[in-house]
């Protein structure tokens, strides 16, 4: 098993965009598509910030303001420190009550 295989099998840390740490490798972020930049790149936003998402494939149509969950590898792409995710999984979360999700996330942070 290579290091990359191990990393793919390790669990993703649930984060808001502002809570992403430089040491994070695999992360899970839930938010809204702010802007589709290309067939393989879009900007994801939540109430705490924005992050660029790069992906190879997705099983449903992506559109602006769609609520999604992204799981993938975290990285920094430029000298300004722009954050990016190399997505492995993109999930449609339209049925999620995002306001409650954020409240539960904040409560979990207090206890962990």
C-alpha cells in the first residue's frame, strides 16, 4: 500500500472553510457552489469563506447555489495562500438543513 493509498483510506476531517488547518490532508466541507470556473473547477462557499474545488467527475449536474458536500485532499495552490481541494467525492446535499448543520458543527467543536 502506497502512502497515497493510505491517505485515501484515512477518514476525512469535517471542517468549515475557515477551520481548515495547514496540516489537514483529507477534509470534508459542506457548502454552496458560488461559481463554476470550468468543467473541472468551481468555487465552494460557506458562511466562513471560500475554497477552490478541482474534480474529475461528478454524477449529477453542478449549478450555482447548489448545496454539496466535498471530500478530498487539501492543498495550497499559490503564494497568496489560496486554499484548494482535490475532490474525490462530491455529494448532492439539497435536502440538508444547512442552518442546523452549522449549529451542530459548532456544538461539536465545543466538545471535541
